[in-house]
C-alpha cells in the first residue's frame, strides 16, 4: 500500500511531536496525572449534599416535647448538635464565631402553648454566609416543624395528601455522579487547549518554526502533524477518566460509550482550534498559558459544570450556548447518567460538529495569515 507524500509528511511531523511529548515529563504529568489527581480530589473531597450542620441549642423549656423535637432534628442527620447554651448572647456568639451554623431557641412556654392548643413557636437562627448550607437548613427545619405540627393536629389519622417523590438517574444524589462527567469534559478542554497552544509556541521560542517551513512540509501538514498526537492524548485522558469514574467511583454508565466518544471528537477539534488560535496571538509559553486560562474560565463557569444553567440570568444563558463545553457536558451527563442515545443527542452532535469545524477552520486561516 502506497502512502501519499502529504500523508508521509504529516506522519513524520506527528512522530516528531510524539518524541517531544515523551521527553517532556511536565507535559505528560499535565496530560494524565493532574486530571486523575483532580478527579480523586473532587470525587472524594467534594460533596454537594449538605449534612451534619453544626448546631447549638438554647432550650428554655426542657420538657419531654422539646426533647422529642430536638431528637427529630438530630435524627435527620442534617443537623449535628455541638453544644447547648443558656442565654441569647451565647447563642448569637456561637453563630458569629463560626462555631455553629444554626442556632435553635425553644422558649420557656413551648409545652404550655401546645397543651392549650395554641401555636408554639421556636426560633431558628441560620448563618446565611454559606447559601447552600442556609438553604438546606431552612428546608429541613421547616419540614421537621411541619411534620411535628401535623402529628399534633391529626394524631393517628392519615394525612389527607401525601407525596411520593422519586429521583431518577441518581437516586442517592451522589456528588461524584454529577461532578465527574463534567470534570472529564473540563479536563479534556484544558489539556487540548494548553498543549496545542504550547506546541506551536514552543517552535517559535526555539526558532525552529521557520526552519520547518523551509522543509517540504506544507503549513497545513505541519499543523495537522503537530496536533494529531494531542488529539490522541486527549482521547486517552478521556477514556482513562471514564474508566476510573466507573470502576473506582462506581458511577454507572447507562448509555453507550461509543456515542460519547463520537461526540467528544468534534468537541476536542474545537478545543484544538482554540489552542491553535491562541498560538497565533502570543510568542511565549507563559503568555499562552495565561491566555488559555483566560479563555477557559468563562466556559467552565457558564457551562453548567458547577452552576445550573437554568438558574442563570437569561442573557448569560444565551452566552453559555456559544461554548462547546456547555453542549459537551450536557451530552456527557445525558449518556452517562440518563442513558441518552443518538435520538436524544442529535442537536448536540450537530452543534458540536459545526462549532468544531468552524473553530478549527478559522484558526487554520488565522495561522496561515499570521505566517504570511
């Protein structure tokens, strides 16, 4: 089988770039070791489910009813009692100092109000400096007090209305199931942009870019040859995180992996195009790294990786749609968690391919123009 001269030159450049990668330990560490390390940190250390909120109690009644009520708070596992106080000043001080996030005050006449059939009130002070903790504390506290009220009002009679919620796809609401599919996309984005930008800039710094163009290698062949190893390396990273996600963190994959990999191809292509564009704007690897981080941060925060898109103002929701990361993260969670297939992901595929081809084509034209 005869290989065309153009393909031979692309393979030669790709082989040369592979040698550079093998000789650069920092590139290998950034490509594989760092993403895996971050995955373990996120998978084990970060938990978006708020539990064991530090709570102090001021019980001025000290009756059997108050003991039962406080036991309901503790049994929920959302509250963790870290102490009792005897005055309002101590209760306030415990929250201001950060020793507790929640303070529960039960007035002296709590039991008497219940016995008279009147409304018995309790005061719940919540530290609002952490919105997620405050929201969870308020929701659970309201649910517990509502349940206690219904028990007093209805006794043994059944509830007139009862909801039976069912959580689909992630019934245990595990944070790893939510974060790691998005992390896989974000890490591939970072690596593809950083390494592709540095690949061209490195030749500029060494003064070898002009020498390469004095060879029979054409500019398009040079670019393709240098970026192919990073395309392969990105897919290796993608597959490694996907495997560890399933085997180590027990995140089930409900869809087909081949579907996910085929969607990742245009996404990586768009990221390589962005890295190529960055390489035309800067002359050093330090500047390339700074510019890459500056372009990646908006796409990470507006992609739905950390913050839900539906909670954003409408203008930012529209801005988020122009980032390939937004579409890829939604596709990854769709395949991994919801078992989505091609029928559900046709819009994602079309958008990602359009973004990938346009991004790479524009970057190639910019690169040729800058060389000219």
